[in-house]
C-alpha cells in the first residue's frame, strides 16, 4: 500500500510505494506519460556514485521529465526558464519501501514571479500530483 510521507519539502512532494525498485521506475514513467510527460534523462545515481567515487548507494534514479506543451508555454513567457527545466522525479529505495519524490514546479518556477508563469507551474504541479495519486492507487497492498 502506498502512503503519503512526512518527507515532503517546500520544494517537493512524494509518496512511498510498495513495489520493487525497477517496477516502481517503470510505473512512474508510465504514469508520467499518462499526464503528458516524457522522460528526457535517466540518471542512475547508484551506478554513478560507485563508478566515480567507489561509494555504495541504495538504488536511486533521477528522471528528468518534460511535458512539451507546458515547457513551450513557459519558454514563450521567459526563454531563461530553461534553467529550471525539466521537472525532476526521484525514485529511491528506502527501508520502508520505494520513495518517489516530485519537484514542485510552483516552487521552481515561482522564482520567475510572473502570473502567467505561475499558471504554467500550477498546471504542471496538478499533473504531477495526479501522477503521485495514480502511484498510490496502483501500488499493491
């Protein structure tokens, strides 16, 4: 069963799911796709830390997710906003299950301080919150 966590921050939110790590990454990717996001980048933090620093890490993946329509709107408002894109999603193994955290687009794009940009951020946030809800609903008990 998935459960909301007290791990939410001022710049992100997430859910802990009862799925194996690899299945969780696949489920997240599929749920993002349902909300119009594609995964542009996949960073295997565990492998990178081992290869570059010989440090042991639990499974940890960063997905760079982008909704092209929302990105287009944001870039039309302010071409510098590319510095704040894409929306990162972290999938990591914890002692209590696999944690999926989403960057809060409202926090990221809030630095632009334009009403039009806030509308884009709010829509992106709502879509990512639906992804989190879908993960909660789909996770086995």
